[in-house]
């Protein structure tokens, strides 16, 4: 990874649709090309976040798991 600044959205403990709604709000205020790391533990996020990215034109750079947390790296 590069030296780019990555903002983090802690959506742990939030259930559908809150992780995506909070991601939408955060990305709206970010510059084009900026990166957002979303941490969520709602199993629905596995479907919701990639779908949100595809629908809104964001790039899902990476999707991983860190223990119980699902981690998504999204480029605006």
C-alpha cells in the first residue's frame, strides 16, 4: 500500500443498513480518490458494501476479515 491517508469508519455493532448509510455520509465529504476503511461485523455487510460500491461508483479495493470484523477498503 502507498502512503495515502486512509480514514476509518467503525461500524462494529451496527446492523443493516447502518454501516452502508454511515459509509455513504462519510464518503460524501471525502475528496475523489480518497480511501475509506470500513470495519463492520454485520454479516449482511458482505453483500451490502460491495453492492453499495457498485451502485454508487466507488471502487472496492479490498475485502478482508480481521477476527470477527469484516474490513472493506473503498476508494471514492
